[in-house]
C-alpha cells in the first residue's frame, strides 16, 4: 500500500445510494485492513459482498456501544493492527458516533487517516442551487419544542445557507416550524440522492404543504434552507393583498388556527396582525 497502515484507523466513506460511488482507495483499504468497525454489520456485509471483500474481522460500532467498541478499536491499534471505520452511508462522523472515535484516538495519541468520499449533505447543497459560499450543517432537526425554538431564533437573522437531515414523516412539521419562525424563504428537499428515484423539491416555505406528496415515504431527506438576506427581506415586504389572502388560506387549510395564521403572514409581509386582518376583511368577497 502507499501508506504504512500498522496501528492506523482509516475513516472510510461509503456510498449514500449508488454503489458505484465507492472510491478505489476506499476499496483497497477495506481489503487490506485487519478489522472493520461498522455502524451496522449486516449493512456493511452487503457492501463488502458486492465488491467480493472478505473482512478479517468485522464488529459493530454504533451509538449504543460507543464506549466498549472504542476500547476494542484502541486495543487493536495498540497491537499494531490496522482498521477501518465505516457508517451505513456517507462519511463516518457526520451525524453518527464516528466523531467520538476520532476524539478517543486523539486522546490516546493514535494515528488515523480520513478518506474523502460520499456525503449526502454536500451533495444536496451543491444540487440545491442555493448559495454555497457560506453554509452550516446542523444534522437532524431538533424534535423537542424547546430545541426547535432555540434553533429557529438563531436562524432568524442567519445569512448562511443551512443544511439539515430529516425523516419523511416529520418533514411537514419541520417546514411549518421554520415557516412560522423565520418567515418565507426558499428551501430545497433532496430525496433518494444518487439512487434511481433521486429528486429535488424546490419552493417557498409558504408553499411547502402543496409541494409535498402525501405518499412519499422514501428514505432520509436533506433539507437546505436559504439564509436571511436583503433579497428575502425585499420579498417579504412586497406581498400583495392577493398573496396575503392566499397564504392565510393555505395555513388555515393546513390546520393552523386563524390568529396564528395571520400572525405568521403578518411577520412575513412586514405588517401588523391587525393590518392582515383588515386585508382579509376588505377582500373577503374577492376571487383571486
């Protein structure tokens, strides 16, 4: 091999969908290391089998056994064995316990090498068409209300493009939380990346309910949110009466109480809730 592997842990990215995205270097490492620590050994066996790789030793390393597996890996490295750390998909250490393993190696002064490769977050960001000059990644969107409120408050005036992971059954609620918290911005959902049914859903947060298919339950989603900017401010302050009425109606149709719907649209339009209410009264009989 090009590099001396004795006592070194290799962090090896794996495909996020298309098996052809496995790198030649990654395959070489997986063939030659003494052990492989995997997020899910069953999943990794399928990958290894596809490339006709027979591991010398394969054992689990996941969020439920971090301490024990970390000690196991450290012990093998101290014996002079080389190893590989892999996750089910993408780069180990991104939204999985791989980062804790790196921390353990640093504390133990043991060598490691990170291989470049597949990453769902960066693939989705580039494919989104949103600004890539400055971005941030938050992993999975918080489930607890307190965590959501804290994050939304942080994002309200954040200029960077933001990346999240989310599950199909929670994406509607997450988009609604963002709409209520940061106003109307562009967003992109990346689904089934690198797979046969890969697709991007693009739109404004206010239109999210209409853009999402009721029966689309495939795989993990990457959510890309536009940052706060003068462009979005101008857009928020230029809502027509027609848009105000339509957006209040869409929120109400989604089950949002009338007062809350008016509050959200008022914030989006740069108006008071009373002004939004007056628009609705003045145009109650209008058909746009």
